[in-house]
C-alpha cells in the first residue's frame, strides 16, 4: 500500500479598480506556511515547480467574491508518495 503526504497551494487575487495583488502561499505536509510568490507569477509556474519535486495535482477549487472589489482564491490540492 502506498502512503501519501499532502500539501496545498493557494493563489489569492485581490483587486480594486486597476490595482491588484496576486500572492501564492504553500501549506506543506508538516503544517508549515510559506509565501512562495517570488517563485512565479502564475499558478502554472508554481505547479510545474512542485511537479518537479514529485507533487501531483489532485484537485483544484475556486472562490470568487466580487462585493466591494474583487477577490479570487484558488486552492490546488497536491499529493506525493512518502519516501
């Protein structure tokens, strides 16, 4: 039987008018939380980076709230076999 570890990549887009901010946060299997925004400006860049580390995308979800500006939160759930 294969044992898995899981992680979460969260993309947050917050904007109002012509100003916006995009950030990426990595929630590791050990409970750590790391701002990984500097590693890329797209979800694809981040998914390719962690894919090279053995992570596989399991599911993705999106929340959009357009009240008083615009907020989008994308969650990418990933897994990889334990060593």
